[in-house]
């Protein structure tokens, strides 16, 4: 009997000593070798370097030269002359202000309406799938299709908005031909077009909030608006920060709808900084100067991203 116990004890100790070794070998065996992982990443890395990193570095290099589309090579070295010219250019800063103005017109309504419609769709007892599809469908439209729809809506005589304003006894403005109305008109079209993206982000954020919190608040007698103010908005603070910054950066990069609907007019009232860069590089053929203006614009977008990182870090520290 003693011998049997001794053998069993020895086997148990051996098994105990072997278990960590087997676990360690299993973990090592499950790890993907570095060369294998690099092989899977290689196609993406090659394309990313060729079409993103490479052109960006070459554009930065061009910004220090008088590069032109009509002359081969980089051209003559210009140093910081292109940057100095961009800093002193009234047209550059005017287009930068148009871009910021457009971002200020579109970001608040896109954030607020995205939250409101997502909250209403989440609380709907019927037709949730319909509301989600209805709000997100405009976002999948190509920019040219969206622009064509709103050009028809803004048409001076036959446009639907023009007829509606006339029907209620008002004089329809020149939606896209009046310098004072052109930018708000573009902002309205953009809000309709891109609202679905923020709507989906807020739906995802609302889905992460526990239903038990709302049930407890209802038992305590809280109204839906009180639940929105005391539960939904505080718990969606990070989502709101993300949506606001992403939307502001996206609005800064506006180009398609302005270029298609107004071509930067009237009287350059809607020319964004990206269209200014496009005109400098492909109309005036000054690609070196356009690269310098692009670098300055990149710095502005980088500052906006840095602000988001600072706000997010503070939110993480507070939580």
C-alpha cells in the first residue's frame, strides 16, 4: 500500500512540474512567428508606403522647391519662400477662413442632430430598422449624386426649396449665387448628407448603456428628458468628443460638394483651402507652392487632432 502511494505521489509531482512546461510550450507554439506576421502585413505596408507615406514625403520635399507641372524634376531650390508666400497670401487665408467657417456651420448641427435622432430612434417601439436605414442612406450616396440633388433643390425657378419659400409668401434668395447664402446652403446640404455617420456612432454609444439604469430611473420617477440629461449625456461624453472632433476634421477637408455645386463661387465666397491648393497646383501649375500650402493645412488638422487627444486623456484621467 505504501509503495502504491509513493508511486502515485511521484506521478503527481511529475505532472505538477510538467504542467508549466506544457503551458509554456503551448503559448510559444501559438505565437505567430515575426516573419509570418510580416508576410501578412507586407501587401498593406507596401501599398501604404507607395501611395500614402511616399507621396506625403515627396510633397514635403517639393514644398522647398519651385516645382512646376510644366517642367521636369523638382526645379530650383526655394527654401522657405513658398511658405512665406503662403503666409502672406490673402487668398490663402481667405480660403482657410471659408473652410473654418464651413466647419463651424456644420459641426454643431451634425453633432446635436445625430445625438437627438439616435436617441429618438433608440426609444422607438416600432420601426427601429426603418429609422436606422432612413437616416444612414444619404451617407452612402456619392458626392456627385448628392450635389446634383441639392442643385436641383436650389434651382432658382423650379427648385423645390425655391417654390416652398415662394409659397409661404417670401422671396427666395439666390441659394448658390448669393455670397451670403452660398455657404449656409452648402452647409445644409452637407448636414443632410453626412448626418447618418454620426447617427450610427451615437447608436453604438447608446447600445453600450445598461438598460438597468433607465429602469431604475423610471422607478424613481425620472422623466425621459431627465434620463437624457442625467444618464445619457454624461455616459455619452466620450462618444460626443469623438464625434465632434472627427466631424470638425472632416469638415475642414471639404472639397467635393463645394467644387461641384459652386466651383468656389460666387466671387470665391465658397472656395475652401483644398480647392485653393488644387487651383495653385493644377491650374497655376505651381505644385511646389501648392505642396507648401498643403503642409500648412496639414498642421492645422494636426492641431485639431492634438486637441482631441488632450481632451480624451483628461476624460480618461477623470474617469
